[in-house]
């Protein structure tokens, strides 16, 4: 395992001695904020599936319905198709799908949208939030990330915020993880969740990007397959992801 990184097993989690027992004993609210249907699945479906298997509440907020993601389809037609694919993927993962209501390719980062995201997250009282690494070639990914960041900063208590990667090199840029989750046992769930996005060539996304990334992050962490994250304001006492 790389020096300075943490392998997250999700079995013996602690936030420090004072909190570990109470955290391990309760179920957590876990939320992922992604730009389009297939982004959360690409970046952290394995981790979300592990949380769901352990009985925690998991929700995925899709900033858009991927309205511009299918050639020769109207925005409404594409939205219906991609929303259904997102719902199918969430069923595989064990997550609740939520559609935030912005439009693919026309997303906005402003005070009204920050307030809306803050209200949406506050309604779930999240303990852990996952979102895009903000340095990304896709503006929708950046908007999703910054809305999540601003919302988390406004919440009390603040949830733990983790950034995931999507198609590193072509989309996520300069991503240097400090946190790893072993997803070896749920790798097929992650693959199946991506394959649910038929309109986006989920098979190709898996084969060309995230199968490779899962194997590479696994090699970094010393396991068969892993997902990697950057933890905002990482606490040096924290040895595991919140939750179990």
C-alpha cells in the first residue's frame, strides 16, 4: 500500500476514540451527488453498495437527468431513458435515486442553486457525502462538486466529504487519493450498475475506464479492486470511512 494512504475496509470504522463506539452502533445517512446518471456509478458504486449491504441509508442525487446524452433524442426523451437507467442502477446498488432538476449541459452554480442543494442535503441529515473531484474537464461535474461543497460547509454538523474520480486523465484531472475502499466483494455490483446505462455504452465505460481504474487503485491499496477518494479536511485520527 502506498505510503500516506489509508485502506478503508468499512468493518471497524472509527472517528477517534470518543466517537467510535456510538458511530459503529448506529446507521448512517450516505449521500452521493453526481452530475449525470452513470457518474456516481462510475466513481463510487462499489463503496455505496458496501454501505447499503451494511444497512446504512444510501441516496444518489443526480444533478441532471443526462438530457443531452443521447444523440437524435429530444431532451425529454433522453431524460426519460437516462432516468430509468439511473433508477435501475440504484436498485442494483441499494440506493434511493433523487433527481435535482438541473439540465445537462446548462447547469448553474449560483446562490439559489446552493440554497436548494443545502436544503436537499439537510433533509437527509447526511453523515457522509461523496461527490466529483472538482478539477474536471466537464463543467456539469464541477457544478455538482461545488454545489455539494458549499452545501456541506453550511450544514451543522458537517458531514464527511469525499471526492471521487471519473475517467481520470480524460475528465478528472490531478486526482491524488488519500483514501481507499476495498470493493473486491462488490465489483460485480459496480459493473452491473454501469451496464444498466445502456444508452451510454455502460459496457464500454466499464471496459475502457473503470475496470482499469478499479484494478489500478486495488494495486495501490494492496487488494484486488478498490475505489479511491480524496477526503476534505482529513482528520489524522480517522482510520476508516464512517460507518460500520
